[in-house]
C-alpha cells in the first residue's frame, strides 16, 4: 500500500477580506509579488457566483488563490519545498499589503489517499475490523482532535467503497484560532507563519498517516 497526497486547498484564511480589491490584477501584481518583475507574472482572473456572493480566483506560478466572502484559499499545484516557500512569501506579502484586515483564524490542510491493491468484501475491509456484530455502512469515518504545537489538529480517517475496492482518506486540519484580545489582523499571521512551518505540519501529518496505515495493514 502507498499513500498519495491529494491536491486540495493547503491554506485557508478566515477574515474580513475585501474581495473587490483582490480582483484587481494590477493590485495583486504590485502588492502580493513586489519582488518579482511584473512581466514575469501571469495573473488569470475569473469571477464566479458562490452562494449568491461574488468570488474570484487567480493562478500565479502554479499557485491558485481563491477569494470569497470571509475566506481566502491557497492551493499549490504540488507540495514541493519551493512551492511551500513561495506560499509563505505570498502570505507575508499579503499581510504587509493588508495589515488592518481582520483575521479570525487560519488552517493548514493535507489529505492522503490510500487504495488497496485488491478487492475485498466490505466486512473484511480495514476499518470494519474495528467493529463487531454491527452492520457495516458504505462509508466509515473516524475523527479525533488533539493539540499539536500551536494548533488544534483534527484528524479524520474515512473508508469508502467503490466496486469492492476500499479507499482510505487521511485528512488533517491544523487549525489556528486567533485568541480574544490579540491583534486580530493579517499582521498577526505574518508573525505566526515562519519559513518551514508548513513543511513541519506536512511531515507530522504524513508520519501519522503512515503509522496508521502500517497498523491497519498488520490487522489483515
């Protein structure tokens, strides 16, 4: 068995973001990427309706930024070290450009997918072995929350079935809530996310997923 990381929003920011200014391509280039030559940046802007609200998205150097009411999602094309460093730089530039924007929380997310190499009966699948004498549903989800470093880590393990082929999904959310009384602005985020932080949480998530995968495999 092997774990594959799934491409999904890596970093989610919750706050009072000005969606209008974030749809200005010139502003995005000037403030979010001040150290990059303007002719080396390609910004693709798209506007869509989301829950009757206008949202926008841009893709810059294989990093997608989705801006909607109260939320910014950042999704890289891969999780290479260079991409993670680029995201940290992007966040710092964003915090410098929007120092007074209210920030309520942010999260770092990872998902690993594992597929079995052979079909098995639902009753003999990995997670079903943890249950006895109860009907096995088409999807089983286990969830746990623990404190890790500066975050509250929510881990969920979901097993789904597709034509007798169970797929395990290992989901990790490292949630950073802004405490009451703190300077609840993007400036705090700039001071919180340091170089290597995202890589550290990715390493932790992968280590947990690999450990659980090995333990479940030994049950078979």
